[in-house]
């Protein structure tokens, strides 16, 4: 892996790669990381947009540097939380991102990202995020 000589950046790349590998392993996907990256990015954006701006920022504060940058990419806090905030609308965002190569089990894929967040974000923050979601989405959290 290329290094920048800047410890924080090099570590962030390493941690992001570890997250993608964990997600790939959880889903029994190859570790090429393209699909895992797309899934992580899409679910993070959907979660971010379902939260109010303060809660979205609280979650971001617990993400690794590079993952935090992906999370914030393209964010318009004045248009959040989005409406409708149904499970159907959430899953449609995921399906749209995978329109060229659809997911075999989109709910399992989303649940795997939630599992990853659950592993790496504090329990208190995860509880706040979960409670900001509708029950039908909370049911996908491990």
C-alpha cells in the first residue's frame, strides 16, 4: 500500500481497507472491495440523510478519517432528514446504486453495513442512530 509519510493519512487508508475487508468477509464477497466500497458508501449516505444534521455529525465524529470523508461526500445538510423516510425509500437508494449489478439480498447487505458500524462506533451513538430510524429499518440492525 502506498504511503504518504503522513501517519494520520496512512493509518486512515489502512483502517478503511480493514473496514472494507470486514464487510466483504461478512457478506462472503471477494476482497476486491469495489462492491464493498459502493455498499458502504451508499448505506452511509442513506443513513446520513435519514438523520438530522446534528445526529449526522455526531455519527461522523466516530468514523475513521477516510470513511468520514466518504460519509460527508456530497452532503447537503439543509435537505436532511429526507422524506419519505420509509424502509422502502431507503432500500430503493441501495438498489439504485447497484442497478448495473444488483444485490442478491439487499437487506442482508444493508444489515452487514449496520453490523460493521455496530462493531466500530460506540454503543451510545449507535443507539441514537437506531432510534432516529423507523422501526422497519431498526429491524435490520444486528
